[in-house]
């Protein structure tokens, strides 16, 4: 999947869309996504200006987004659903991720139900583990968009 396909599945947008490409998919089993880390991303202005490293919480979010791309491809009415975190277990951060790195995110499904999923994610850079976490997510109804009031007819 390229970025256009990912954006047709996930509701996230810049600066919070944290996967750039999906390179492998096994339906309801696993997904592998890529995140290209660029110095132009807004978190590097403050985390940390003299030693820019990707915040760990964003790596866990990238794991969840990759899992969301897998889960939401199986939902026929995905435009009416959101995938939200319900839990994060055993998150570990092994090495810093810096601008210029390409992060490979592999997510394996541990438990799949129609409205919830538990997944194990591992993020690597050049074959070395940088982050791992078990994430739990649930499908919830998406709030209806409010209608804008139109101008009075002439």
C-alpha cells in the first residue's frame, strides 16, 4: 500500500500519520509497514533540539496505526468506525530513532475479535529492535460530522 491507500483506510493525517508504506500483509495475521523519519517532522523542534530522537510514544502509535491498517481493511463500513487504544502492555524502547532512519514496523495479531484486537508490534532500524509493545485496540462508532449551516436562500 502506498500513502494514498493508507490514507483511504486510516483517518490520521499529517503530522500524526506515522506510517508511509505497507510492504507486507497477511489478512488477519500480520502487517509490515515502513516509517521514514525526517528531521522536518514537528516533534524534533522540541524533542530534543540538540539531540533529535523520535518519542517512544510515537513509535507505539506507529505500531498501532500499522495494526489499524490491517484491522480496518477487514471492516466493510470502516468510514463509520474508529480504532482506538484500549491498552498498551510491555512497551520497551531499546535504541533511539533519529532523523534519517527508516523504521520497519511488524505487527502480529495475537487475538482477533469483530470489535477488538490484541497485537504484538516490533519496530526495527537496520535489523536492530528499537521498540516493542503489545497493543490492544477496539472498534468504536465514529461520531457523525456536524452539518455546516448554509447561507439563507435569496
